[in-house]
């Protein structure tokens, strides 16, 4: 008769069977009680069973490999789809914002036309329209989401380094950023769009991660940060229509160290954005008007003499000094507002705060309107930069030319009428000088307003005007050597942008915008010089904003002696931890005390030896506490039955937390990053920068001695 658990006819066999005592999918070998079979037959039975077992394990391995392959393929396809969709959405948003902005500008022109020949009436309508748009932008930004104010690039640099900024990537910030930017541009403020577009693209990417099909990226922080880095590249690329320069620029302004594996993601998404944008604008009525800042054809190979290169060097030096001055003046304006606590520098929503914001908005909008009214200082100062900048890069001279090629140009008449209509004493050079100072002043005061703003396009224009001024002076003196003034404008634009942002990619963006690859030598030469001079004087505009806003971004060391200091010199030894002996009451107090920013809490073997064995997710601990409370409530309902149960309920939270790896235990990870107390701060800084760490545990001989956060590295005088 077959024994229990065997099938009839299974006597004398060694069978592979599923057991209810094992986990699903596992097989066990049940020994046959019949040992009377001859040895050869018994060996054949054992061999057959082993073959079946081997086949089972091979099947499991194939299924496991296939599962891993499917998982990797799904992740890759999801990444490709995510990046393509991100580029398409960014391009559509860029086109929509540009179109609405242009209609707003056209509406402003329509309003002043209502005044007819009344000069002062038209002037008043021009200024009032600007004030209305600026105040509306400030109101929407501050009421809907104050996090939408400013550029966006400094904050993204902080986020990409691992810092969590509350509500910065929320949908309400997106709405506030888009509407605030449109109104600010429609009001004629001298601001750029590259920073806001970076912020907008990052918000889109972050919220796309919440879609179920892309939920993987939200659950894995490193993957999410990689996609946010690609979103920054898309924001720059969609703004300029320059995918190569956009990717490089985003890397320079948002990263201290960059993972090359992210490079392809940024290019892939940026190319989608540029491609879709160009396709959509090709169907518009005026396809050129929302394209890149300008498109100038300077085709033809040029050779440069030593004298011409010397002039380009001088232009690079001037742009470097002017760029550094721009950053210093901007920082000085912000500090003066904070020092005297006037003009919107106070925070909050009190009556005084709103009066300050409104007062500052009215002052800046009025000054901007007075200086940019087309009938006062000329069309070159008006807000429609996309049109007027083309004049700066034109090869034809605006003044009296000694070169017949320029003098007989077909477009010379248009340039002359544009730049002589309200020029000072008929001097184009004087008009360019006024343009440089007006743009410089208006940009500095405009980017300090509490509304969305960028800085690249205005400084690009300032550099173009400075280069144009040099080109016009050389042409009028017959010293240009045959180079058109537009060539100097191209070099000046790239150099000034590099001097303010301290990026080399400004040269690449200029090549893509102006189609002037033949000027690569003077552009790169002047850009490197401007960058070097500006870096030697002070920080870039974005680093200056980081310092002024006190964002937790890792910078360089101020003192060389700090490089060799050990990590133990700045370690925070008052760190909360858990141990195998921690009770639920102690765990509840720890979670109440520890900030929610701490996603993991260290776990030691015991409070006596303090040997670090792992870390526990805060979310897992919260779930364990909630489950314990539910069980306690259940015991409370039945506590009246026996005295023992009453005692159990009273001492329920005094029991130790189960950190074992079972169904009722709290899972912990023993794969964690902990650094030695003797590690030099230079290496600690490198690890924090590359891995985008928010904090790290510090050990000595395997014992937990404290922790170091990013704040410890940014706020100390190192």
C-alpha cells in the first residue's frame, strides 16, 4: 500500500513532487522508503530524478533570464518614449508661449495706435500697458506659486545635486511660470527665456514620471534625476533652436560633475524638441519670427590677419570685463534691496510686502516703458528683440562705409532708416553706445523682479551691440580689413554671453544661431578670453544667484587647507539611529524627531557597540508603526477578556521592533554608503557631487559616529 503523500504505483521510486510546506514553484525530493531495490536500479531512479531536477532549474534560469531581458527592454523602451514625448511637449509649449507673447506685443502696438497723432497719449498707453502686464505677472507668480519666480537654472542645479525643493516641480508652479513669463515678456521687460524654459521642461518631465507607464522613474531617484538633466537640455534647445549647444550649455550650468551615460539622453530629447519645433514653425504664417534669436548667413571661408585677431582679442577682453560687471551690479542691487528692506525684498504676504512688490513693479515697468517707447529712443530699444537683433548681425554697415561692397548693399537703406531715425546727432555709434547702456541697465533691474525671467538673450544682445560698435568704428576708419561689422557682432554676442554665464558652449550656440561656422576661430578665441577674465573676477550669473538665494549647491573650497581636513572635523555626532533593541515607543519618538527629509535611518547592532549594519527606509518604518497601532487597537477591544490580555495591550508598544527578513519584520538594507571619519574633505566633496548625495553616514572602524549632510559642506567656511 502506498504510504501517505505518494501516489499508487510509486513504490520503489524516488519522485520529484511539489510540497505544500515549500514556497510555490519549489520542488523537493521525497525519499522512497523502499531500500530493497538493487543498487543499479536505485541509481537509475536517482539519476532520472536528478535529470528532472536539473531540467527544472534550467527552465527557471531561462525564465529568469527572459524576465530580466523583458524588464530591461521595457525600461529602455519607456526611456526612449519618455524622452521623445518630452521633446515634443517642450517644442509645443515653446511655440505656444512665443505665439501668445507675440499677440500680446501686437496688442500693445494696437493700443498705442488708438491715440492717433497724439504723441503723449500714445506714450501714456505704452507705459500703462507695460505696467498692467508686469503687475499681473507679479500677482500671478506670487499668488499661485512663488517658486515660479526667477530663472530656474540655479534651482535645477540644486535639485540635480540631490536636494529636494518643495513644490518647485509642481503643476501650480508650471501654470504660474508660463502665465507669468508671457505677461512679463508682453510687458516689454528686458528678460530672457532660457531659464524659465529649463524650469518648465523640468516640471513636465517630473510630472510625466507620475504617469503609471513611467512610474519606474519616479521610484528610482537616480533615473529621475537623469531625466531631469535631459529636460534641462530640452529647455535650452527649444529656446534657442540649438540642440548641440543647448545640451552642452545645460551641462555647464547645472552640473559640477557629469555622467557621460546621460549625454545621449539629453541629445536624443533635444533633437526631438528642435525637429518638432522647426516643423511646426514651418507651417506658421511668419515661420521665421519664432525661430531662434536670429539667422544670419555669413557663408564663405575667411582668413584672418594678425591685426584682425588682435581686435577680436580686445573685444573678448571688453566682453569679459563687462560680463563680470553685469554679475557684480546685479548682486549689488539685490544686496542693497535686502539691506534697506525696500522695494519688494521682504517676504511673505503682508500688506507691506505687497506694497513693496507693486511699487517695485511700477517703477521698473515705468522706466522700461519710458526708455523703450518706439517714438522716443528708436525701434532698436523696443521689446521686439527677435526683429531688431537681425540688424545688429547684418553684414552691411549702418554708417558711412569706405567699402563699396557695403555701400551699394540693397538692405543698406533699411539699416540706415532704422538706426538714424532717432540717433544722437546722426551718429550710429552713439546709438549703439546708448543701446548697450540702456539694455544693461534695464536687464539688471528687470531680472530682480519677483516674476519668471531669464538673462541669456539680453546679454547676447548687449554683446552683439558692443561687437557691432567695434565693427562700425573699424569700418569708418577703414581698419576692418574687409571684415563686415556683422562678424564683430557675432563674436561680441558669444563673448558677452560667455562672460556672464561663464560657459564655453555659448560659442556653439552662437554658431547654430547665426550659421557662422566660418568665424569659429575668432569666436572661440574671444569666448575663451572673456570666460577666463570673468572667472578670475567672480562667479557666473547663475552661481551668483545660487549664493544670493542660499541654495544648497556644492561649490568649490574657499581655502586650500580645507582640502586635506578629515571628514571628522565637520561630522554631526548628534545623529538619531535605530538598533536591534529599539522598541516601538522609541521608534515612534525617533520618527517624530527626525525630519521628513531623512528617507533612511541608520541601523546599528546595539547601542553599546554602535556597529553599523544597515539602514531602514522611513516609509517602511511608518508602515510598521501603523500596523502595530492597528494590532494594538484590536487588543484593546478584547482587553477585557483576561487580565493577561490587558497587560499585553499595556506593554504592546514596549516590545522590540522586528528587523528580521520575514513577513512581519521591517526590511532593512545592508548595502549602504558609509564613509570613513578620516576621509579628506576633497574626496568627500567629490563623492557628494558625483553621486548627488543629500547625506552620508560616517564610521570609524565600522562603528557609527555621526553623519554629514550637504548643508554641512555648503554652509561652513571651507
